[in-house]
C-alpha cells in the first residue's frame, strides 16, 4: 500500500483512529517523505500546525522496511512518539516492527548513585528526603528506570541529579550494578530496534563517537528523521562546545567525599580538600556579582576579585586532584573522581588560553555559573557527520521557513541543495483567527513599552474573558507586567516561575479563564486545546538580546566576512521564534482565537513584512471593536474586507 492510500477515509488509519479524516497537506508530506526514503535523499519540510506531520513521516518510515532513527528536540515528543504514535501506526499498518526509546543517561535512575546518596544522609530539606524515599521505593518496581515514570517527584526536585548519572560520573563496566543498569539495558534494546526514538543530543553524541573512532552509541541506520529540527543548530552548538560549570566542580567535590567514605575513610585530608573546593566555587560565583547574566568573558576577566577567586578555585581543584591520585587505587568510585578532576583541570587551562574559533563567555544563574566555549558555526561538523552516518535525512518542524524560503535553516545545518517542501496548516485561520495590531505603541526599547502592553492586554482580556497567554521576550518585562496586573484582573493570574511549568499549565486548563504570563519555555512545546486558550498576546518581536555574547560574536564574524548580520541572521532567527509563539494559539480544528502583536516595528520597519508574511494567513485589524465582535460571535463574523477597512494591509492568502 502506498503512503497516500494509508491516509484515505477508508484507509487503515481511519479504521484505527476514531474521527480521522484525510488532510491533503498530510498526504503531500507523506508522499514527499516516501519519495525521499526511496531516493535516499535529503528533504526539509515545514509542516504547519495541524498538518499531522508525525504520522506523515512515521507511515513511510514503517513502510520502508529500513532501519530508521527518529530524533526529537524534547523528551515530551519522544514519549509521545514511543508510547502513543508509533504503536498506533504499527497497529494500523499491521507491520511487525521492533521499536525502542533511548534517552540521555540523565533520564535514567542510576542504582549506584541512589545507593551512595542514601548512605550520605545529608539533605537540604525534608522534602528532599521524602523525594529520595519515593524514588527508592519506585526503584524496586520499575522495569525501565525512566524517571518520567515517576510523576510524584517533580522534574525540579534537587534529588534527581543525585540519583542519575552523567558521562563524567558513570563508572561504566566497573560499576557493581552494571548487570541491572537501566542505561545499559536501554542501549541494548536500542541496538535491536528497527525504529529507534532518540533526542538531538544523543544524535550528536553518536556522531562524535563515530568521528573519534570510538565505535557507536546508536545502531547503524538507513534513514534519519529529525523532528523539531529548528532546535538542531542550537543543540549542536551546545554539544560541540566546551563547558566548565559550578555543577561539574561541586559534583566532583561531593562525589569525592562520598566515595571516600565508601572506599577509603582513613584519608582525612581528602574530604577537607573537597570542602575547600566547594568553598572556592561558592566564592567564585559571588565574585561574578549577584545578578543572573550572560556576558563576554573579557567583561569579567579584568576584575581582580574574579581573578583571585579563579586562582583559589584552580588551586582547590589541583589539591583535590592530587589527593584523588593517591586514593584512586582504593576503589572504582575514587578512580572515576580522579579522572573527572583531571579533565576539569584540562578545561580550566582554556579559561586563560581559549581555543580559536570559539566564543568565550560567562553565564551566571542565581546559584551557579558556567564558563563556556561555543563554536562560531557547527554547519561543517553536522554536514561531515551526516555524510558519515547515512544518505536519507528528513528534517521537519512547524517553523523552518522564513517567508517561503529555507535558506537560513539550510545554511545553519550545512545542507547542500536539499529537496524542500512547505505545507500550510489545514486549520481555518481565515475564519477562526484574528490578528490584532494595536495602534502604534511606544518603541519596544522605551521604558513605557511594557506599561502600554499591559494596558492593551487589559482591554483585550476584558473581551476574551481571560483565557490568554501573555508571552514576553524577557524575564524583566514579565515580572514588571506581573506586578502591574497583580490583584487587578478578575481572572486567575499565573506567572512563570511561581510553580513548575507542568503545574501552571494544568491549573490554566482547569481554570478555563486564566491568564498566564510566560517567557522562554512557554513559546514552544505547549499544547492547550479548546476554549481555555483563546488569545495570545506577544509583547515584542523575539530578537535575541543585543547583549548576548554568542549573538554578538556571530554578528561580528558575519560582518567581517561582508555579510549583513541583521537580515541574514537576526531577522530569520526572530521570525522562527515568533512563529513558535504564534503556534500556541490554534491547536485544533475547532479552536478560535485572537493573536495580539504589540510591536510597532511590524508596521514601521521594512522588515516587518517579513514577519507578517511568515505567519498563517488571517484577517488583520487595528480596531479593538473588531476584537470585541470576534469574541462575542458564536461563529466567525469577520468579513474578508475587515483588514482593509481597518487600514491595515491584508495578507495575501496562499
């Protein structure tokens, strides 16, 4: 059966899924993917919200008879693919395909680290102790050790890093628990699978192993499907970068002290050295200032307090490493700590002598810091690894194109003349959505802008009866808006940071009339269907922060090579980010809603058309009365000429 036949009203998917109906855009994508599998080619597909892109690539993947690796950007999509979508398609097609799920090792319980954490007995709070006991009981029943199984311990729990492993602290074949290791068993299942679901970080880890001649993490595959492909360049930049973090330094100090208790116990100077390193790392964090920030390393390198703290930290690491050298023969855990400490010493030398072609920058959070070395570009590394791994590659996302073109994405991942396809959302934006561009607000850089956004939001929320996301491009603007709206709205107000994201979303859905203020993680990967979310208000075009050190370095590099960094890099990146935020509004065929964009540059700057023409085609207005009528109508009352009457140029419907 060819791919398109599977999606017909009398096809196997319709028999398996209640209410299934054919979608032309889904069939177009499925046929293009099937052709790519057949031709062993590279295909880039932007599939608008509601296309059903997951089935559009899974059906030809399972029909191909090839070994396929599907890589995603988020754990949520990994779980959805493995636990829901793949089994459903497999049943519908009646094909006996072995499937497996493989996540990064930090997603699996480490029995060794659970044991040493339980023996340690030092916890910051009673909640941490309760979480550990819950995990201990679960460890005796779980088959796979996937921490996503244990919903009663939140992702944010401080215990999870203590009972999961990293590449650094894993003991490998020397571990006493190797025979029942959840990571080892997951990798064994992965090697046997015909369709394997992974994430982008694992994909790059496998690329790096093959490139360095150390074998492979993943099984050999005939074809690769990269979903959420818009995240790929940034994941690659993080993976191929070099990092020295407070978590790494504190982790080796803590583990050295714990392993000393387990394997030595008579070397009193070792835990003293570990404590000294912890104190030095804490002092180093304080030397960077109290605020959270991202900045060029050169901005802090001339600070004498920073240099003194760096020197003390390096000295503390050196002393701990020396004690671990003497203790390493006492046990496998201590030997592992010694190896980790030596690697951290090596990275420490780069702080004063950074490698070429890397961006050297600092990031501080409330409790920690990271000194990073990020490559200027990763296209050549991705391209080289692709050539080594296989010929068939499918890259797909709801947000890859800028306007009609894919040049920005293709350039960033190093593709050479791929086939491309752009399919619009099948949702009826023309009748079910309205784009409201308020009369020009203050310039986004002015102090009055956030106040004006809040005033605009109040007027819109009065008509929407809450049921809205307010998405901000910065935490500062979000917090300012939260203060302005606190105790003033007749609707539940939910603010990012006040609770875990999953809890906020659940409260938002339950309330039915809530207003949620978010930034960052709420711009993508959030799915709220139905009337609970009927309005998305965005404060500014999501240009990356002008003070971001990685952005600045890439801008300088593009400028030196004669490019136009604003139009070639900054605008395309912001377009893709905006499309992600806009995508929160209409999530189902029956959804209706108003999109409010509060950035006057959409109409005052020439590049504003690039943003507008990259969005789904929908009527536009600058008249609040039209917003009121939209929400009052039981069915869409928006006439085709509405946008023209509002003196806002109509979109060209495509």
